[in-house]
């Protein structure tokens, strides 16, 4: 009789442990899903913050990319406004707090800092005479690529912050 009781308790223990194992897998899947949703929300908020502050910068980019780019005083006026706009974006990005996004948190923090630095470099390059934003443009692309990688790391489609914030 004792052997039957021991066998019955052993069997009950095995089933209870198996049930706990499934819960752990479900929790891990839910945690990953939450990080993905949080990362998407964070990225969309980041795009909105940039768009709220970069109108003059976008106007400058559109003007110099047009068929007849501005020159002289018109270019200087656009560049001055774009520089102030890029400075504002840099400050806004410097104040961004990255939420807990699991293992990708550090990558997001680094990418946002790099993006903030790139906007500061854009502002400086727009103030130069002659205007020189080549290295800042490269830094902007690098930061955009880092954000795309971070999005991919949390199972989101990679996106270009430069395209998402363009006017």
C-alpha cells in the first residue's frame, strides 16, 4: 500500500512540475510581446518628438533637394532656421528617457544618444561658412541604422528614422 501511495504522490509531483514549466514558457512569450509593443510605442513617440521640433530643418532639406536649390541670402536664412531646429531636436533627444526594453535597452539608449549628437552636429554644420553637414549626415545615417537594428532586435520591422521624420 505504501508503494502505491509513494507512486501516486510521485506522479502528482511530476504533473505539477510539468504545469509550472508551461507557465514559465508562457510568461517568457508574454514578456517578449510586451517588450515589442513597448519598443514600438517608444519609437513612435520618438518620431513624434522629432517631428514636433524639426519643421525648419525639414524645410531646409526639402529646399536644398529641390530642382532649384536656394542660394545667397535665402540659403542663409533657411540654414539659420534649420540650425536652430536641429539644436532643439538635439536637446529634446538628450532628454529622452528610454524605457526598459529588455536586452535591447542599451542599444536604444546608444542610438538615441547618437541621434542627438548627429542633430547637434547638423546644427553646427549649418552655421559654418560655407555650410558643411557631410560628417553630420553620415552620423545621422549611422544613428538611424542603429535604431533600425534595435527595432529588429525586438522583432519589429527595421525602419529609418530619417524617412519617418522627413516632411
